[in-house]
C-alpha cells in the first residue's frame, strides 16, 4: 500500500509543555502514523528539547491535513518550501485556499528567509508587501492586487514557551474553569501580574460590562484608574450609560446602588442621563461643563484613560461617544490594543470574546464572570493565557483593589 511521508521537527520545551504528546496524538487521531527518528531531551529545567518525526499517511490529502494541524503546535517541516502567494482579484475577498492565522507568532518563508508576520491576530489572512514584510489582514483590508499567502507551505507557528522560572498564575489552572479555584491565591497572582505589566511599560486593558456598575463595583474601578492600573477601557454603551446614571442620580437600571431598592420611575433614569450627556455634546464635554463629577467615565477623562465604546443593536440613545459602526469599532480596538500586556475582562461575554480574538497569544488575560462558561469560550477561541475566575464582580474587585492600597 503506497504511503506518503514527511519529516517534521519540534524545538523548545516540548516535553513539559506537552507539545510532543499533543503532536503525536494528533497524528494518530488523523489516521496517520509516526516514527521518532531522533530525540534529544534537556537535562535541566531551562534546557530545550528536540524531536525529529517522520509522519506517514495513506495518501497526500490525509498527510496535508495532518501537517496543517500539527503546524499550529509548532511542528516545522524539515524541507520547507517558500510560501505560495496569490493575488487578490476583488476588494475584500481572499483568494481560494488562503492561510487562516492563529494568534500565535507566525512566520512566512520568502526567498529562503523567514519573515515574522506583524500584528499576530486570529481569523485573518496574511498579506505580503512588495518590500517582503508580512502582516495579518482582515476582509476590509484587502485591495485588488495584494499578495496573500495561500496554503500552509512556507508557514510556521511559534507556540508559547512556558516560563523557565516556574508556574505562575497564568499557568496554574490556566484556561480551566471551576467555581472551586483558590480565589484568594488567584487574585493575588492577578494583582502581581498587573504590577508587572505596569513595570514592563505595557498597557492594562479593562474590558467591562454594565454589571460592574449594577453590583456597586464602579468605585473600585475608579480607584484602579486613579492608581494608574488601567490604561484603556473597552465597553459598550450600557456600561457608560449606567455609570453616568449612577453618577447623576445614584441608580443603575433604576435601582439605588447604595440601598438596592428600585426608585420611582427609575427605568427612565438611564435615558435621561444619556439625554443630559447628549445635550453637552459628549462625555468629555459633560465633565468639562461640570455635569459629570464622579464615576468610571469621569475618572477616564480626568486621568487620560483612553476608551472605546462599541455600539450594538440593543443600545438606548446611544451616548455620542459610542461608535455605532461595529467594523469601525473593531478596527479601532485592534489598533489601540496592539501593545497591551494584560487584559482584564469583567462581566461581558461578547466584548471579552471579541477582544480575545484581537490579542496575540502571549497577552495575559483575566476573565471574571458569574457564568463559568464564559472563560471556556474565550480559551476555546485561542486565548492561551486566560485565567478564569467564577465570581460576582464587586467582591472580586474589592479583593483585587486591596493589593493596591497604600
């Protein structure tokens, strides 16, 4: 029976990161077989390992499928060819068979050299410019005549290495979800990671939902902003509208935040708050004119924290600052998040998944929600360093802030 073969290599911490068993398991699950031709295992924790593996399959189609899958785990073909390019024939449309990216650091082979793909981001294609540079591209970026990578020949993916210093909060139970996690230890680790991110000079991004306000957690976010631990806010109309409602009349969705009781005709409050801001011309103008004197949005203006508010079909108003074109909002977020070191995603499913899709794999990500399924969704979409915490919002923020109090 004819057999198609290809030799691949694995480099790095392939034993303790379980990369090697993952690759071998994937070969077997895909109706292939393998022979380990060479193996070198490091003796110390900081040492890397190496494996050369002959992959076999019954036909070329099966082999191609196997190679495509294990490349995402970091497998490299021993005799790699240059990447194949095809020209875009229609604005906004990729050529057939275009390579779809992950959020891991990716390289393309051009003229015998490996070029890094700029701005790693999942669910994109790769455009190769005339000067030999490569970058991720979405549908809206494509122009007729652009050269795009097709197939996965000449493409390699660099998996995340585990830190040689040991297991931290972003390895311990990473991407697993349980209401029984040691929350105190995790929150302490998250605080350390936020401090390390600031020391590295990278941004901390808050991706927030309106439950932050509903549960009384807004004051904790304000304190984190004042202490310099939030550099960028991504949210929808709802968080900003209810934060401003709370600042103006003390309610969120008509419920008194201090007493937890509904106010008379309180369902009107957020609409009246939006109207007041619209009369001023926007959130910044509301602060400058003295209408808005407290809350998250006030703190963002006062402490120069950038924010992007993305609209949705269910929005009331919306506030003047909300970007109602979702593609424009998405691109604005993607540009601003490029140098983020940590993303803190709190009580917002769609925004968390959307921003998770924009982040490179090495960005540390914290997902906090009362629903255990949310962090699983974020991790399943390729967010490799996601720490999930099943918790109500206000108690989490209160405990986290304790690590930043002087």
